[in-house]
């Protein structure tokens, strides 16, 4: 998977939240994907669990804005962004790992209470 392809998936991820488009989320994740948000919490395992997690976030009107350039290495991309909802902003770094088909098989979100502001 080329660097430009990985960055395009990041852009689509941001777009999915901007447009509340679960079709983008469903298309970008593999059937066996896992999501840990934040890292250290129980993983959402499988496409349906992943989609349920993102549907919940979208119902909370979360918006995403990149705050830096995505970094690509191997089969992964890491990217910093802010998640904004109501009166809360969270500074996050997500890491997507891809399978050979270009689908996200793992998403890990790095953030904690110290990264939240009101």
C-alpha cells in the first residue's frame, strides 16, 4: 500500500465524521478489524462492533480536524488530530494498521484525561 493511499484513508476518516457517513467507515475497515479507543480499554472486535462504536461517536456529533501531517511506516499510518464534541476537545493520535487489501485491521487511539480540555 502506497503512502498516498494510507493518507487518503485518513482523509476519508475525517470526511466520514464531517458527513456522518457510516458507509465510509464500513468500507475502510476489514471484517476482522479491532478498535481500541483509547488504547488500554476493551477492544471493539469485528466490523459490526467497530461500526456500532463509530455510530455512537457520530450520534454525539464528534468532528475531527487533523493537527499535523500523517506519518507512514510499514503497513501503518499515525496521525494527530482533535476530536471536538459539545464543549470538549480531545487531542488524539490514531494509528491505523492495514491488511494486504488496504483495509484497516487495527485502529489504536492514544489519548488520556490529560489530553482533554473543556
